[in-house]
C-alpha cells in the first residue's frame, strides 16, 4: 500500500518563509534594538520552530483522542524534529538547518555535560522509524496504551528540551 505524504511532508518540512512570526514569551528576554539583523532572524526562526513544536504536539493529542495512532506518531515525530531544529539553530546560528539531521547530529544537539542525550536521541530515532512505517496495521502493530506512553514520553522530552532552549536564550 503506497503512502501519500504530500500533506504531512508539506506541513512537517515547512520553510522559514511560510511560517508566521510569533513573539510569545521571548519579547521580554532582550530588546530588539540591541540585536543585529542576523540575530533577529535567528531568534525568529527559533521561535517559529518552537511554535511548530507546540502545534504538532497539540495535534498529536487530538489524533490520539480520535484513535488515529499513526497520525499521532507522525505528529510526535514532527514535534521532536521541530524542537531539535530549534536547538540546532540556536547552537550553530544557522537559519536553514538540514531537512533531516543524522543521529550523530541529534545526539550532539541533545547531549549536555549534565544530561546525557543518548536516551533522547534513541527515542527520537524510534519515533522516526515508527512514524515512517509504510504498511501500518493498527490492529496488530500498536496498542492504544503503548501509543499513550509514547505520546507522554514525547511530551516529557519536549518539555526538557524546551526548558533547555528557553534557559539558553535567557543566558544570552
């Protein structure tokens, strides 16, 4: 059975120019007047990816509540990818990260001196794999309780990475 990814790919692989600008809680961090134009673009791009993370996880919860487990996993993957890209942009000050990051790049981004990132990187890889299974038979493959646990773990990881993202921005 072939899979039609056009809508999902278009949504999850968004480009910077098609995303709205959100000011959110970042406005109070630093005055725009003290930033160079490049810093402003980087900051806005990070905010965009962060906002996409929130949208994806909210939609994942909605899909889970409607027993759309494959869609839930795809949206969890998109949420994790958006957060990792936000951290990547923050770390490397690159506005357009690669469409897909390698496991080594992901590990390098999520690992810190105080928090080993191997478990997070492995979880991200697992979600990537599970969300990309083409022949998906929901009745035999996934149990609702297991999907709920994956969704909860995704939310925990996103919260941890979000705290790191916001804390790093506040330090600068």
